[in-house]
C-alpha cells in the first residue's frame, strides 16, 4: 500500500476529474492521499472532498506565497480550522519561500511561527515548504523545537545534504517528490540516499512535478509509483520495501492507523 503524503486535489486541474483520479490511484495501490491546504478557499474545497471520499485526509494552512493576505491570522483561527473535521490531520503547508517572494519575508516568518505554535498546541504535524530559505527555516525550527517539541515533515525536500542532516538532528521527516527522478537531480538523490529509511515519505505534489518519464504532464497520485521505483533502486531494495517503510512512516508521523 502507498500513501501520497502531499497532493492538491482541490486544484482546478484535478478537481473536475477527482473520481477518475482516485480510481487510478487505487489501481496503482495508492490507497490514501493527504490533500494539502494553501489558503482559506482551498480549505473549503478540501472539506467537501473529505466529506465525499473516505480515503482522503487533509490539512489546514496558509502557503508562504499567500501570507500577505493573512497578516491577521491567529493561532486560535488555525486551531479552529483543524478541529472542523476528524480527517484534518496536519497543519500546513507553511514555511518560507524566498525564491519567488510573492509575500514579504516578515509576513512569511510571522505566519510560519503561528503555524508552528498551532502544532505545538494541537500535537498535529507541521508540513513545511522551504525554498531558497535554508538558513532562516532551520533557525526558526531549531529555536521553536527548544520552546516546545512538535513533529515536522519537510515537503518536497530539495535542499542540500547539510540542510538535511541538520534537520535530522531535530528529528524531521522528509518527503520525496517526483523531483528526485529528474536527470539533473543527482545531488538530491544522493542526499536522500543518506537519509535513513525511517525518515522518508513519498508525495506527488500533484498536479505539479510529474516524475520521469511523465515530466511536463499534469501530475496525479497514481504517478507516485515512478518515485517509489526510483527510491527502491537508490536504496538497493524492493519496491514493496519502499511502500512499506514510507507507509509506516506516514502512520507514525500522523499518528494514524490506516
């Protein structure tokens, strides 16, 4: 059994075909999906999806691109959203994106800290987006871990090996996306090779980041099998083993029996 730990089923490129997408996922042994929130409109769509499809779980969070619009966000608002459905099992995606800077750095940091505090108060894992912000992301996570422990999943991890191992020091999990299969991602592949199996999950980030040999096409959860296959070769093990350890890691991180 495979679990897609990060997809965007509410995205307009997928939502109209959601029943077909879930059927295709099931045929590829992808039995559960975690669909990730990016803003309040996204969350409303996610709640409707959860009410229709019992094998889909969700999160609440504000993507760093959107934080300029959510400067009034509070910890209490986040906690209230998380409690709106029993299958809202995580907080995020939240974090820092200094590559695009669609929102200013201060608002990104402020909203990121509110998400972290919500995790600390609810015991829900934090799904972290980090791009071109390794130093700042690490500083915040290390500092906040000292204040009160919380669980962290580095979504679509594409960072350096040094960053990965600093994150391992604070007990983070890492999600491998289709990016790891790209021909120019040898350094990333070597980084994941060095990450212990008990810290790795898999994701599609669909409709984005289709793995080889499907680059350029709209991604969906069934395509995660290509990432599973790549990791099995990278780790010199079987596809079944990768399915087992990534699924067990999802269960452990999100404290869920599926």
